[in-house]
C-alpha cells in the first residue's frame, strides 16, 4: 500500500492509502502515477508520503507543510523558540532535553525543560 497526502496551498489536508496496483507501471511503483490516480479520483494536488519516513523526511500529517525546496513534510512548529533541524526536517528545542530525570515538558515562557 502507498500513502498520498492532499495539499491545499502547501498544507496537508488529508492522507489516504492507495493500492500498489494504482501506483505502479509494469510492477514498479511510481509516485507520479499514484498522485495522478488520486487527482483523477478526488481532484486536488497529491504527493506521496511514506509511513516509515523513508521519503520526504517525515510521514505527512494533517496540518503539516509540504516544503517543495526541501522536498519534505514538516510538522507545525510547536513553540516559537524551536528551530528546524535541516538534517531531519524536525523541530528541536533551543536547549537539549536532559537525559536523566523527568518526565520532561518544554516551558516556552522560560525556554527550558521542566519536570512534570
């Protein structure tokens, strides 16, 4: 099975599962074929995503942004102080989470990790 994300103005609106038979030519999976299948069936713009994250960095979720330059799905920014890790296209805190103690929760007011 293949997964495809519908984009509306670059934002993921929904993610659907498509049969491999509808995404392949001569037994070879092709994201463009799957995207065209989705478009013909439902309209809109579609981009393939991978449940195990082996393409486009992250599995697409509703509300994620599709960055065409990075060819990546990026989750909504969780806090104003967090920055995007270019290597993973995931948000990271400006201060690493402590490795001991916890459980930890980010406190945006103090820009620090606090125990909960």
